[in-house]
C-alpha cells in the first residue's frame, strides 16, 4: 500500500512538471526582457569574446533580468 502511495506521489510530481513545462512554453517573453533574452540565447559561453572585443553579455543579461521586477 505504501509503495502505491509513493508511486502515486511521484507520478503526480512528474505530471505537474510536464504540465508546467508545457504551459511555460506558451507564455510570451515580456517586451522589457526580450532583448536580454535574445542576447542570452545567442551566447555560446561566458568566457567567449565577440569579434568587436566586447565581453559576452550573458552576465549582463542576467543582471538585467534580476533588476526587472515583474
């Protein structure tokens, strides 16, 4: 009986995770975060420097997202 309860609870958590991921994909990115999101998506690694000598903006994008209060 306890095993069935454990399986039910774990199945519930997995189902909740899948539903949450599905619903999260349908949410549009806020306009105030769109530029930072796109910059973070194109970043290959934090140590990479672009050809213009500018450091990778991933950490800047994260800082920007922390400052935005939704």
